[in-house]
């Protein structure tokens, strides 16, 4: 959560207009990662980390953040009644291709990140004494 909050804050400084959204979704991603690390009981120790559990935790976290952020900008605005178009200019036009990309690339990028994190931990970082 701390990494998500700091990352969201730094990213929000680059784009102040969308800063609150950036901060919120980065923080929410940190929450998702922490929750799934607890749910899957992933511990990093000198024996290494369970690669399959870490991959699953990261894949589910990125799937949830991809779906929630995409929904916030593409699906939910369809239900907002607006007199002008200024509020709708922030939102993405929903399409089946974007739906498929979000549902596919969310867990794929998370699985790759989980694999990379477990590889680095098991190869290099497990020998570091905290």
C-alpha cells in the first residue's frame, strides 16, 4: 500500500488534472497486492518464495485493477446523465476490443510481473538478511 501511495502521488504530480484518479488507482493496486499476498500466504524467506502463488497473486491484482479502472472510465459513465460533454471528455469509448484487451492483458502482465518478482527473489534477494 505504501508503494502504491507513493507511486500514485509521484505520478499524480506529472498529470495534475487526473491526479486524484491516478493516486486512487495506484493506491488501490497496492491494497489489492497486499490482500492477495496475505490470502495466498506468500512469505519471502531464505528458502525462497512460492513462484506459483506469487504469479497468481499478481495476476489477480492486476486483473482487478484493470477491470476497476476500465470500468470507472468506460462502463460507468454510460449511466451518468450529463447536460454537457465536458465531463464525458475524460472517458474512454467502450468497445469489445478494449474489453478483451483489459480482460486478457491485465492478468498476463500481472503473471509476468509475478514471475519476474519470484525469479529475482529466489535468485538474488533471498540471501539478503533483513
